[in-house]
C-alpha cells in the first residue's frame, strides 16, 4: 500500500492511543498461563500482539475478542498443549523471544517461525541462557528462526545479560516461572520492566534490586482484569509531529508513563519541548497520564550510553526531529538499531537522503545536522512499522505531498495511525 502524506498546517486535537505493544504481549502470554479467565481492556490490535494471541491459541488457549475487551481463558502453568503445526510470530521479535522462554519448559517440541524480517533477527541471545537452563533449541545457522524448541524440565540460573534487552530478560524470567527455586537476571542497564510488573499482577513473586531481577519458580498465577495504557512509543510520532509543525497543539490521553520508558519525555523536554503531563495515576501497577504538547523549536541533543537503550524504539522519529532542530541530533552506542525490524540506521539514512536531508552514518549511530528542510519525496518503510510512521511525520513538514511505499507496515503496532494523523491535520 502507498500512502500519500500532504504537508500539514497545524496539528490540533485530542487523541487516545491504542494499547501499549510491550504490555499487551506480556498480558497475552501470562493470562494464558494463569488459572481462570482474564479480561484485558485495550489489548493492542496491532499485528504483532495479534501474533502473540495466535501463538497462544495454537498452544490450546481459548481467546475471544471484540476489539475492546480480550478474554483469555487461562490454562494454568502446566496446561499448554502441543501445537498442531508451526507457530508463527509474524514480524514480532517480542513474541518469538519471550514465548521461547515458556516453550522451552513444555513437555513437547514446538517449531516457531516468523516473516522474512524476523527470520533475519538474531536468536542466539535467548538460546544461550535457555540452553544454560537445560533447554535444547535448534535454529537456522544456529541463530535464526525458525526455531525448534525441544521442551524439557529447566533449572533456575543466575544470568548476566550481555546486551541490554527487555525481551531477553523477559524470556529468562518467563522460563524461570517453570523452575524450582529462584532465577535471577542481571541487566547491564535498566530496561523496560513491564514483565516484572505484569508477573506481580498475576501473582508471581518478583524482586528487583539494583539491576538484579529474581523470580520465584512455580507460582500459582491467577487470572486478572487488566487495562493496557496507551502506547508511549506510539505517542512519539505525535509529539515529534507537534514539534515539527508550527501552530500545533495535541493532547494525548491515557498514555503509559512507566519510568523505564519515559526517557523520551525527558529528552524532548531537555531540548525545549513544551510538554505537560497531567492526571497522573496508576493502573495495574503501571503509571498512566495525559500528555499535552505545543509546537516550539527544538534545540537538538545527544543520545548515548544507557539513554540510547532507553529510547531505542523512538530513534527513527527523533532523527527526523533532529534534522529540523537548531543543533541537530547525535546518536551513539546504538548498534542494536541495525538488528531491529530493519537495519534502522540504514533505513533512516536512506529516507532522510531521499528528502534531501544530510546524515552521517557510523557503525553504531549517526549524526543529523540541524536546520535542514524536508523535500517531498518517494519514501519507503522497507516493511518496518516505525520507519513508516517516522517518515509520515517527516512528510508533514515537506514542501509538497510525499508518498510512503509499504505504508501498511504501520499496522504491525498501530493500525489506526494514518486515520489518527489525518484527524489531527484536518
Ligand atoms: C521490547 C524491547 C525492546 C524494544 C521492542 C520491545 C519489549 O527490544 O525494541 O520494541 O517489549 O520488551 P530489545 O529487548 O531487543 O531491546
């Protein structure tokens, strides 16, 4: 699908975003393992989170949904059934990596695969700790999907993550659910802690002390009624749009503000973004609130070390903002960008250059000088949802209509994106 994006005048209005992708995945998996029926409001309708539900259904879990509420009839810790065919995680790294922790502990063998992009993403990072726990996993070339996971009884481990990855942390913690004793994961930098919060919501005992997260095995997980907050990573596209387009003023309601994710707001505010957060409250252990933003020139900034890890999903759209900022954007320590849904350093650079914007690329980051103008262009998502949305935002600031090829990739996390963007531009 090709989407044409017209340059915008002011973006104005109030929006409520679809459910957070990271939290939805975790609720989908843990509700399946709980005893009883969980009701989840605002579960993400994005293709990735639907892939998680499809995998859980393939493992014998009954799931009903009417688009607003998702009812998951949990089967208990030992209730999953061997799937008939291969499970399909689609485009979703979170699905294959986190679910593998659960599959490794089953009394059956599972094969799990994904689309072309997922088939190129490294799985060694989960295979290593799961093998240490006693699992036997076969992968294409030893590290790529499809995976054949021969489930077996696992034992608790103490694991130091070599990369900052919430997916890998969650994989090991989910495997730890099935072990006797305590499994501990040490993180080099703090990553999103939605798994820890969700595990506690379902009744597991999880401790978190200075980057060491421990889970007590074999808990009785109990079904819950839960609400998924709006996705903060999806809000980034609208926050940046407001900062790009003069006269804009946007209210985003009910967004997740978990401190392990909200570095985005601090980074934007440090560059001069007039952001206000209102009505802060707690929902199911997660911080939630409303964000108000108005247009103002952004100064630019430097992203490096742990800040890079905390903002990894937002970097494509921040690159766009950097080009229009006063001082530009420098990103360092971001080699992980190269192994996301696309090589996001390459796909950001390609689209910026098509718009006449200059960028200097490094192995683990890039530099986008400030004060640049966007020219209308033929752009491509390269089938990456965040690239589709980041460059739709860039196109709002161009001198004429731009075309986004493979624009439907946005539906991986945010099927309503283009309609919502149009509703604010009209
Ligand atoms: C996610 C963790 C991050 C992030 C991804 C979602 C999660 O990936 O990029 O979009 O839900 O745990 P890594 O764990 O690979 O850093």
